[in-house]
């Protein structure tokens, strides 16, 4: 749908051309009762009505409006009256502009072809002037119409991709909400339930055994300190990823922060490599490492974590190993195998799959676990 200003402009141009044609025909014939003059007067009335009332385009009959304009264009091209050489070319430009702006690409091409046929068939006195201009206009019309169609197809493709991107973003947000809800349920919520139960035990012990109640209270205080540390780590993992500097520097900063928060000895070894061209890939890789380290702190019971980055041809490999209790299962599993068996950290698997990377999880129950991510850059 064209903006209102454009609609008004096109109506004004149509009215101006129609009245000019009537004036030129009247000036040439000198009397009112000619069939050409009558047709042009009818078109002028049509232009007046569409200028001050509802147009055919507004009624959903834009194709009919284009047919009417095209019919009178052919009539103007075959007219031998004075001034119709200039008026015909202006009329031609107007109709083609309307067709290109409001209709599919083939309609202006058909109109241009009809104009060439009409000129060759009627051979008006202005033919030597009109034909070269109409032929050049037809070629230009074909080029513009096809380019417009290409742009329209690109816009449609972009719109579809935008819808898919919004769907993927919503799916990712929902997955992240579920992960956060699960972490809260397994962590802070269970801790608060445990606090409530132990506080009830302390309340009952205080009337019977003060020493036992005091000992239980000290244990609860230590547990509270541990939970506060875990909550701080969890909240920090929810913050936006800080990508100041290179990816290598960001990895090192995350490892150092992890060691300060968890008290787990962490080492980092990295080879020189070029950051991915797409910044979103760097953000995703950094988030994967943060989630992996958070899982180590929360579930593994490890005392040592080692992270390394290795470059191989056009790929980089990120490895994270710990000496904790490992996963309940044993062995090496690829991303496809983990998804098939529904094993391993879901959020990390989803992020690696989105990046088009490969993942291997090596679990040794009681001895630790290793995570290897391979990605083309």
C-alpha cells in the first residue's frame, strides 16, 4: 500500500495529463463531437472522480485501474493531434511508473510491449519521435521491473529469516529459563528447604540439649556460607558476557574469576589463534566455558581444573578437565551420542550445536571428567 502522499501525487498527475489531453484534442479538432474527444473527456471525468473520491485501487481493483490507464495510453500514442507527442511520452512514463510501483514485474513489461506494437500498427505522424523514446523506455522498464522483483524476493527472504531468527531466539530464551529454573530448584531452593528442616531440629534441641543445638547451629552457619558463595557464582554466570579484549584474554579472566570464587585451583594454557570473525561466536564460546566451570564447581567436587586452547589447521579445540567425581556414566561420547542417550549438560550441547561445532565428553567416575569442543574459525 502506497503512502497517502504518493497516492495523492499519482492522482494529481493522472488528472493533469487527462485534462491536458482533452485540451490538446479540442484545440486540434475545433469541435466537440468527435469519438476521440469523447473518450478523452470520459477519461478526464474518471481522473476527476478518482482525485476527489474513492479510487479503484482503494476498492481492491488496482488491476482494472491499470487497464484503464493503459487503454488511454495506447489511444494517446496513436493520436495525430498536435502536442500529443509530448503528452504521449508523459502519459507513457506515468503509466509505467504506476505499474512498476504497484504491480508485479510482468505487468509493466506487457504494457511496454503493447505500446511498441501499437506504434508499429498505427504509425502516427509522431512515430519517428515516439518510437525511439518508447523503445528505450521499454528496455529501462524491463531492467527496473526485474530489479524490483529481485529486491522484493530478497526482502521476502529476509522477512522469513527474521521470523526464523525470532523463533530461534524465543526457543533459546525458553531453554535458558528452563535451565535457570532447574538450577534454582536443584540448588538454592533445596538449600532453603534444608535450612528450614534443620532450623526446626535446632528449635527442638534448644529445650533439651543446648550443646547439640549449638553444634547444629554452627554446621548450619558453615552451610549457609557455602550456599552464599554458590549463589554469588550463579548470579555472576547470569550476567552478560564481558568481551573486553581478545577471546584469549576473556578466557583467562574467566578462569581467574572462577579460581577466586570457588577456591578450586585452575590452570590455563593457550596457543595463539585469531578470534572468530563473527563476535557472536566468541560470546557463545565464552558462555560455554563459563557454564562448564560453573558445573564443575557445583557438581564435581573437584580440587583442580585445567583449561587449554589448541589450534589445528582452521580449527580450535577447547578442553576443560577436572579431577572430580565425574558423571554417573563412563566413557567417551560425541555430541550426537549424548543427544541420543540424553546425557550431558543440555545447555552446552545446544550452544555447540548452534555453532556447528563438535563436542566430546570423557567421563571417568571417581576420577574426573573432560570436555573437548572443536570449532572451525
